[in-house]
């Protein structure tokens, strides 16, 4: 007698696929977007993120060196194991609420839009991207995806920014380099935790025609994130923001990814007093009350639920 293999879980909600009505395929790039902008035959190349170094990045641009590239048609970037209930239910609602605004933004005409709907779509897409490419750092945790199912707005610490450029391009990138300022007490604490917890930070860029979306997560809910308004503007945020300028003139449109990755935001780590429901000072991305009980786990990118 051989045992039946254990059924695979839905990569989104974690239930067995059969409990959610069976398996469906989620497109990394939604099929309505592929059709509308005729992307199906366009090839997308990317360099997979292979280093576990905090400064690793993953670029999905046409410029990656040949020997490092993996290549797909846009249309074949599929995530195979999402249950019907997730895919055709709440995930499809997120898609539907953002679609019209995305089309006008991609065409470069952002007249009126529902910023929250576009921001939630961007976070959903970043999660699907994490699961599809499986990077060692810079992962969107399942609990952030499930926040989109269970709650309004964005999870604490997540912000979504955008910019609109004159020329259309299509590329994707994940860069986990962050510019950080810490006060003295926080800097000492960070030396003790060895910065390792902050590997839970992530940042995803989606260049969709004239629109660039940046999904930005720095694991603090009390320290405001500075952003350079000459580069990006906020769509929606789960953290306080303020305008910030590093005084650098920038590298220009041809090197926009560089500017966006290195100069668009400035994150802080302070020794301000946290309440039990604030994200922990250690950078785990868990709320303080839960994180202390779990003794400040370093890697929480796969964590679930409300903690
Ligand atoms: Zn599911
Ligand atoms: Zn902690």
C-alpha cells in the first residue's frame, strides 16, 4: 500500500487546494493586462536573486547579461497552486477594483483614481511575484497578502508609491537596498541584533507602460519614512510619511531604477517607546507583544495571520 501524497496547499491561504474548490492558475501579470497592452508574446528576462546578502537585488529587465538570464513569455508567468476561492474571490475583487485606474495610469493619464485600490493591487502583485520567483530575501510575507483578504488599507509599515514617465517600458525589479538613519540608542540595539531582522524589509518595482509602482516595506510602524517627491508620490501608506530630499540631482530618466532604488526613500530606526501593538523595534515585522513572546525571531517572511 502506498500512501496518497499529501495534497499541496494553496500558496495564498494555505488550505488544501481541494478545500478551496480546486486548483487555479494566477497570472503574475494579469491576463487582462496582457491582452489590453498586447504583452503575450513579449519576452521578459530576469536575473534571479541568488545571494542571501542584504544588498542583493533581482532585476527583471531586458539588460541583464545573457548567461544570468532566465526568460519567459509574459503570458507564461503563472503561479500554479492558488485555490479557486482565493483566485476567483477576493483576489479577483482586488483586480476588478484597480483595473480601470491601472489602464489609465499605464497610458500615462492619471486623472481620477482610487489610490487605495491601486496600492492594494500592487501589494498583491508583489506577493505573487515573491511566490513565483522565491527570492532568499526581500520576500512579501503571507501575512501581508492575507491582510488584503481580511482588512482594509495596507499592513503596518507598507507604503505604495508611483510615478508616471513619458515613454512606456515594461520591467520588474526587486531591490532590497535601503538608506537608513538610526538614533544612537537604536544604533546600539541594532548592533546587538546584527541588523539581521531587517532582512524582512522588501521593495518591489513594477514598470507598467508609463506607470511605475513601488511597493515599499520597512518594518517599523512608528518611524516615518521620508520620500523624494521629485521621484515618487505616495498612493497609500501604512506608515507616517514626510517629504525628504538628499540634495543629490539624481541620475536621470535613463537610470531611473538606480534613483528609485537608492534615493527615493529614507528609513529611520528610532528608540521611541513602542506600544504592544506597534511593530517591534527589532525589525522582525511582528507586533511588539508577539515578538517578545517569540524572542525576536530573525526570519518572519513566512509568518501567518495577525501577529
Ligand atoms: Zn486559497
Ligand atoms: Zn522583536
